[in-house]
């Protein structure tokens, strides 16, 4: 393995680049955006994701934790703002690492990109893949800037609407809309949100707060929407204020601060699990391109980072590419399927909370217990 081309500079692509470049492989990322500015406001890095980041680069993890807000517990409250239950978080990465943390997306992506570049990976911005041809011993890739790259392995880490998947896995079904639309809004961090995510259950289901730095948090809510509608961004603040009405203290104070459309992020939620294997010859899909999950377990970026860790292991082993990718699938498929399916189930219970057997807390706990196992 001499040359790897990665399409997409999100957590999957950037972490794969770090791991592979450090092992001496010539790694290049092509990213369609003009900068590495991601969509969305912030995200939660849960216990298994902390462990995966520590495996990519312990210094990188330390820098992320320093820029973010440490999570020690998950708390549950009522609509009027009373906390009724606090669940201490597991620390699968070990006592020396935090159980989890929240971080702003641009900060997180910037640190991941910095780590990939320090490891020796090159990143080309405003470039995408336009065509691909496989030969037995190489992949020939055409890029949108008119250049061509010959590589030993092409990695599609280009997210939900992956171009690599479209070009090389054209028999895979499109991602499915889940019937929910996620809203996020950045607001100053409330003093009550002092040890991690807090979720309040009230008239419109569950609304949560995730601290992402010493001074900031975001409020998150999933709206039930039968269709994936697009609405003018100017209208988002007023619509979100309506959705958040009827919840006490913390949410009410946040609600009063929603005015600027740029504060608000709104996106219809899709899910998808590509049938195994996620490789065709010398082309492999990782991250959301292979398994897009809804955010109920906050594990999408985590399993994308785990993909990078496992890829580094199998490509570093003394075996041929086919066997290495086969090992990759054995270690990744069931674990990613668990996250995709259980996140979807939690989304269904968000939509139908009275359904017989609905047990979101039990399913979340069971999923994190399973994910604490080595991968
Ligand atoms: C509302 C919401 C909240 C979430 N919250 C969390 C959370 O709290 N914790 C968590 O772990 N996960 C969360 N997730 C999931 C998480 O964001 C994703 O799982 C994660 O970003 C996947 O990383 P990735 O690198 O595979 O894909 P992406 O992050 O989507 O990155 C793909 C990259 O590829 C680039 N790209 C796309 N097309 C092309 C192309 N044709 N050519 C070149 N480049 C291309 C994109 O610009 C992007 O930079 C959330 C998701 C949503 C929708």
C-alpha cells in the first residue's frame, strides 16, 4: 500500500488520513468544500468515540477535550426544568480520559484536519471525484480540477450523499428519510448545564442541551415531519421558538435568545446501511458513506472514527488487500448495524412514545454497554 486517495474531509476521512499517513502511506484527501467548515453547530463525542479518538492520536484527543466541554453524566428532566435522574457516563477509554465531551463542529474538524496534516496527509480543497476506473493493481481517478490520481486504494469518506458510492456501488438503494427533522441552536451555556447533556421531556417530546465549550451550548430537538421539507432560513428562528414553547427555565431562557437565522441549524434526518461488503475491489466506503445514523445515540462520528482505526489496523497487518478489507468488514459491520438500527428504533419511539414496549433509556443503556466492548 503506497498511495491512498480519500474523498471527503469529515471525521472518517480526516482520521483515516491521520492513521494511514502515520504508517508511512502517501495519503491525499480531496474535499469538495472550499474550506473544512462542516454543517451543523456542535456535536457530542460519547465514550466509545473518545476511546476511538485516543486510538487515532492521544494528543489530538487532549486538544479536543481542552477546546470542548467535558461530559460526566447524562441527565433527564421534566418540562418544568426539574432534573429527575442523572446517569454517570461510562469511560470505555479508561479513567485517564473523560467519559465524553461536547465540541463545536468547526473546532473539531479543524483539529482533526490539523492532526491529519501533521501526520503527513495532503488536503486539496474545492475538488471532487468525477470518474473512476479500476485495474487489478490500481485505481485511476479523475478529479474535477482536470487532474488524475493513480492510487492503490480509493476511500469514499464523502458522507450521506457519497459520490464514490454513486460511482462504484450504483446498485445500492438511496438513503431513507426517517420522518424526523433535527433542529439545533447555539446559545450561551446555562449554569445548570454543568455536567453534560440534559434532556427534558415535555409537550413536544424530548428537548436537550449539549454544552460544547466553557461558554456555549446548543439546544436540540427532533421535529416529526412526514416529508423532508425545505423552509426559508429566515423563518427558522420563529419556527424553532414555537417548537420550544412550554418548557421551563433553561429552555425558556434559550428560547428568548433565538433571533439570528445563522444561529439555527435545521436538517431532515436520513439513515442508511450499505449492504456488506463496503468494498468493491480497491474501492472502500467508510463513515456516513457506508452507514448514516440518526443522532439519537450521538454515535455517527464515533463509528466513523472507529472505521479509521480499524482500517489502520488491517492495512498495517501483513496480508493482501482483499483479506485486509474482509477483516475490516468482520470487525465493522455488526457494530455499525447495531448503532444504525438502535438509533432508528429510538427515533421511532420519539415519534410514538406510547408504543407498547417503548424503552428508550433501556435501549440506550444496552447499546452503550455493547459498544463498550473492544472493537
Ligand atoms: C443533526 C445531526 C446531529 C448529529 N450529532 C452527532 C453527535 O452529537 N455525535 C456524533 O458522533 N455524531 C453526530 N451526528 C452524525 C455525524 O455528524 C456524522 O456521522 C459524521 O459527521 C460522519 O462523518 P463522515 O466523515 O463519515 O461524513 P461527513 O461528516 O458528512 O463528511 C463528509 C465530507 O465529505 C465531503 N464531501 C461530500 N461529497 C463530496 C464529494 N463529492 N467530493 C469530495 N468531498 C465530498 C463533505 O463536504 C464532508 O466534508 C449527527 C448528525 C446529524 C445529522
